[in-house]
């Protein structure tokens, strides 16, 4: 999976990491090569473009960390961008199968691996999750396909709905539903008919089955080897039938892998599973982190940069602490604190950790101080000038009005913020004088 793309990307990035310093041109050149690698892997053009744009933006706005090279930082940025491009919402492997019997509708073109995937998932649900599963083939055009599912069922020890000649797909779906209820199954899987191309009849049939079964999940199976075509097929199926996720098959092959990267960005649908061979166990959930790691193969560098970033944050906290001790707690510092709070789960969380502030935390809570308030306060600080932030005592009534208006708030909101700043500054100074260095350090670190 992704061999070519992986080789190309790590080639480009490897060269970057070995350079001590990087000019903007170095980064640009490297990103051009990354872009070519993505396009050669059959990633769609708009996806490749926005990927590069994002990496470029972050690479230029990056705080410099001493202990890693700029190239290593670029690797981490590319890694994170890959994860974001690949990731859907929630856990891809968690199929919605509460309220038994839960119907799962399997759709896709003929030859995409739909029947194989149906059986693979049935096996997984049965043996890994301990569910009772019933499979039914709705491919009335191809008796061989119905027989194939029955054979797979016997092989993996999962029941299939007996084949009754002359029934249409909707009748089979109804019978599957009844059988699943009566037989106490947790899940029933409907393997719909496929065709070589999407046509009106195929869609009409899948839609009719969908309306009868009211599936909890509709999984579209597409052949990963078909690159951008897989994405087009997914777009069309989703428009016409509505799908809850995609299974990309044949990812064991030497396909170019572009479908995996374009799928969610273009269709908005997450890839849930990947098929990695013909065997019944050859299926994996599509975990963005793991896949990104496989594509880049530079896990060591990624964790190195993560550590360095943590260190950088610690250094910033240390610098702030020293300023506070000298009584230099200005609006920029307050803003830093507020941003830190946003990251750490709000005011209450942070104050609870600071010695002597438990009581204040309670007051803060009672005053209805939540994350929205924090965001509004940051907005107020942002509309001050640099000078005012360094020395809020400069603020006159007319400026206060402008600042409050600029942040879409009232002067009273600004006054509250200024009061809070004064109180915090006082407290910081006291703590500093009392030799509360360690206390502060503990609180901030
Ligand atoms: P359907 O027509 O969509 O139901 O496709 P099938 O399930 O019959 O699969 C068609 C062929 O693809 C079969 O030979 C499968 O063994 C094979 N196949 C399915 N999934 C995979 C996969 O993930 N990797 C590989 N290498 N082959 C697969």
C-alpha cells in the first residue's frame, strides 16, 4: 500500500531534514516535488493543491524550535496534514449496529470486491465482536454471485439467507429482515447487485432496497486500484443512494493510493476499511494516524519534533514566569494565559491547578466564566494596540469605547477584563516576591 508515494515523499523530505537551514526557496522546491508525487499517486488536483498550500502556510509561520532542523519540522507538518486529509469523524471501525437486527447495506460496482468485503466484515463482526450475523445476496442477475456468498458463509461460519429462485432484490431484503428478527440476529448484511458501470437500473434497485431495509450503515465498496475513478464512483453513489462510508479494496496491490487521499476531501465520506487481499482476514480499519505513518515512514522524526514542541512551550512558560516575577504581567501575558486555558479545558481547569487559586476558580465558575468568555476576552485584547497591550494603564475612555466596539462588545466587558488583569498581576507579583517561584513553575509548567 502506497509504496511509490511513500518512496517519493520520503525521498524529498529526507533531503530537507539533512539541511541545517532552509530558505523559503528550499521549502518551495521540496513542496513542488511533493505535489508532483501526490499527482503521480493519482491524488486529485484540488486536493493536492490545498494540501500543499496548507503545508506551505504552516511551514512559514512556524516558531523555530532549537533542537530540531527546519526540515524535520516540515516533515511533522506534512505528517499532520496527511492525517487531516485522511481522517473522517469518529472511529472508522465502529459500525452502527445497536437496535438488533441492524441492517448493513453493501453497494458498489461489479468486481469491486463487494461480496468478499461483505464476508470479511461479517467474519469480523462474528469472531471479533461476538455478533450474530446473517448475510443475504441480492444479486438476482448472477446466480453465481449468490452461490459465492453462500460458499464464503460456510467457510467463515456465518449464516446466509437461503436462496429462493424467482424473488426480486426487494423481496429478498424483506425476507432477510424477517429472518433476522425471528432468528435473533444482531446484524443482517445485504449484498446488493453490482454492474460494470453505474446505470439507472442499478441505482433504482439499490434505492428500493435501501427504502425497505432502512440501513444503519450503507457501505460503498470501491476498487482502490482505480484511483480517481474510485472517487467519482463514490461521489455518484453518495448523491444517489447516500453512503455512510467507503471500503477501499485491493490496497495490497501496487496501486497508486491516490483514492485514499482524495476520498474524504472530495466526497466528504470517510474511508472506514481497507481490503488488503483475498483472504477473509485481509481487512483493516482505516486509521488515519497509522496510514499517514505508513505513507511517510518517518515516525522517529515526527516524535522528535513533537518532543521539541513540548520543550518550546515549556520554555515559553518559563519566560513568562520570569516576567511575572518582575511584575511585568501585561495584556500579552494575559492573552497567552487565556490561550493556554483554552487549550487546557478552560479557566476552571487551570486555576484549579494553581496554588491558592481554588477559591478564585469557584468564583470564576459562579460568574459564568466559560470558554466562550475566554474567546471574547482574547478578541478584546486583540483590538488593542501594541502599546496598550504592553501598558493597559494608558487606556482612556475614548479608546476603551473603540476597543470594545472593535471586538463587538460593551465597555463594561472591557472593564471587567482590565480588572481581572490587575488582580492577576497583583497576585503574580505577590507570589513572585514570596519566592513562590516553584509554586508558579508548577502551576505554569
Ligand atoms: P464483487 O463483484 O464486487 O462482489 O467482487 P468480489 O467480491 O467477487 O471480488 C472480485 C475479486 O476481487 C475476487 O477474486 C476477490 O478475491 C478479489 N478481491 C476482493 N477484495 C480484494 C482485496 O482487498 N485485495 C485483493 N488483492 N483482491 C480482492
